[in-house]
């Protein structure tokens, strides 16, 4: 068995274990979660800062709390699940394996959105708009 196949087999259980740990141990009360190196050294919030706390809040059904910690992630998580479901269904309808590759344009748009989100959350422009 090659490493790629082993990684695919272990991805599901590893994700489930990570979700279970995050559900049971709030990031605000436990210090074993990694700190953001960008914030640690530059003292600016990166696009992912607050993501772990936002995921914790989403797992507990608190969407407003998740929005407070990281609005971008709060929007992207449901959209990602919808995208995976649509790709999976399309593959099932055509009897083809699902093709989860993301188009290059989506990566570019995502990068631009992440940069704009970072600028807005670090400059306070969100209150002006």
C-alpha cells in the first residue's frame, strides 16, 4: 500500500478525531492549540486568526460567536461543505469518481478575498463600510 492511499484512508478518522477534540476542549480554556506565528511576531491578525475558536463556536451552534472570531471562516465552512456535496453528487450522477480539484480562478479570487479581509480586520475599515 502506498503512502497516498494510506493518507486517504486515515484522513476521515483523523478529521473526526480533530473535530471531537475541538468540540470537547474549548480553545479559550486549553493552551495546547497552536498559536498563530504571524500574530506572534507581527502583531497583525492573519486571515486564519480566530479560526479555531470560530470552529469551536460553530460546532456548538453559535454562529454569531463564530462570526465574532473569524467572519471569513464562518462563511467559508458552510460553502465548502456545499461545494463538496455538489461535486460528490455530480460524480454519483455521472458514475464517475468525484473530481475535487478547485479551478485556478477560485484560488485567485480566494487569495484576493483573504488579503482584503486581512486589511479590513487590521485597519478597522469594517466600521467605515
